[in-house]
């Protein structure tokens, strides 16, 4: 398992964290005030850098590491 703090940029960590919370690309784009295409670009880079094929694997393998970025979304 890769260390996400050194592997991903700050924005990629934000997007990955929101993705692991179950948000759609549209919701992420709205939350971060960026375009959906930009979200898709970052997600592609996240999957490539972490070598995960999909959101389910991302959440399963790395989900716990993303929780501190946006604590207001954690129940």
C-alpha cells in the first residue's frame, strides 16, 4: 500500500476523500468549485498513482487514510 500523503497532491487527496464518502463526480465538482472534467482527470490520476481499478477498491484499500482531510463529513 502506498503512502497517500507523498503519492497524491493535496487536491487529489481532497477528491479521493470525497469519492470514498460516496459523492458523485458532479457533487465533488460542486463542493470544490471545479469542473466535472477536472474531477474525472484527478480521479484518473488517483487510480493510476495508487494502482486501484475503481472506487470500491479505492475505498477498501485506502478509505481510512482519507478521513482526516474533511472531518465534517465523518459521522
